[in-house]
């Protein structure tokens, strides 16, 4: 059994070793952190201060932070999931972030799209979100796209190293999945509905999203939005999980969900992780196989 010290003792011990705000530990070598960094954006100590608590993590360090800053991540969808994902990745220092969404802020969605407020209703999501993100971390390059469809998906996705699907409809999900498969991009896909959330990672050589969902469960809901019925905190939870998975993919941390699907039940707090398999009848994978053999 692990003995937990009394709360007051813990509190005193924490304050005893706590550093003053925005001060770097004496053994924290700023010049060492920045000297070999290939994406050094600023000669001031601000870089080290901003990312110090990430760099101090053993499995991140300078190399992990450098990988984040060298990465290019595309986020498809700027709603409840996308807003959370973008906020954390920009704060973490991902070098280039693209955001694709053609919708405007709606009052009915504010309960879960917490990066927006009432004054933003009617405004473009990508415009509002990009302004917020640039203020949060000016060092990150942010690109916005007011649509993603068959005419521009290929050209857009090929310029990014990692794609995060936060969209809310099946046609977009299928388009992003097929384009990622064709372009050899890893796809981190998340969705929420009611009390449930899911998070899956599909790499080019493994099963794809349509190996899991070959076609919409019902043709009548093919164009319906996914996640319109969901409690707000579920967006924050799954969105944070998706951002964490993106960072694990970029840095190369252990425990990545590659080839797996995580399922979360918000009523019971049950978590399942299932291993995905290629579907021989998958319309996307079978098409790619034919193209490769031809």
C-alpha cells in the first residue's frame, strides 16, 4: 500500500521546493538548450522559459521540443475537438499548424466549443481561432483554410506531416482518410457522441478509418453531424487526449495508439483499447493495393 502524506505536509513540501514564477532552475542550461536547436526562433531566454516544464520531462527534453517545433500538423475541424487540440498544440510549440473549417460560430455549439464566446457568433471559426492562437504563441506559424473538399484536400494534406481529424460529418472523414492513405500520412481521428468518445490512429501501412467504418451506419445520416449531441466536457477530454496523442506521434513517445482505437464511456468511465485489423473489403485499402500493384 502506498502511504499518502497528510495534505498540509505535502503542501509545505511543495512550496519549499517551488521556484519563483518565470525563473529557471540554476542547473537549467539555457545556452545548451538553444545552441543546437535547428528551429531557434528567438535569441532571448523567452524560449527556454516558455517550454521549460516540457523540456524538463525526461522523455521530451530538447530533442522532443525540437521535433515539435519542426513538425507540421493539420487540424480538420475547428469545433469542440479542434479548438481544444489547436490550443494545446500551439501552446506546446508545434512549429506549423493548419486549421481547416468552413463554418461559422453558432450559439447552439458554445456549450462544447469553449474557445469561442457569444460575441463570436456568426464569425468564421478559423478567423476567430487563429487570432486567439497567434496571441497565445506568436512563434507558431498558423495557416487557415475556409474549406476542405475534393478540390483541395490532396494539395492541402500533402504539405503536412500529421493530420488530425476533428470533423463532424462522414463525407469529410472519408475524404481525409482516403487522402491520408494515398499521401502516406498518419491520421489521428477523434469523435464524440452522447456520453461516448473515441480516438484512433491510422498509419499508412496499417488499417484505415474505413476498415473500421466502411460506410455510414445509415445512408440517411450520411450528412448528419457527428457529435452534435454531446456533453461539453467530453469535447475537452477527448480533444486533450487527441492533442496528447499528436504530441506522442511527433516526439516518438511510447504508448502510441498506432493501429488502435480507444473507446471511452463517459457514464461508466470505462476505457477500452482495441487493436484494429485491415479489412480485405475496405474500399480505400483495396483501391490503394490495386494502384500499387499496377
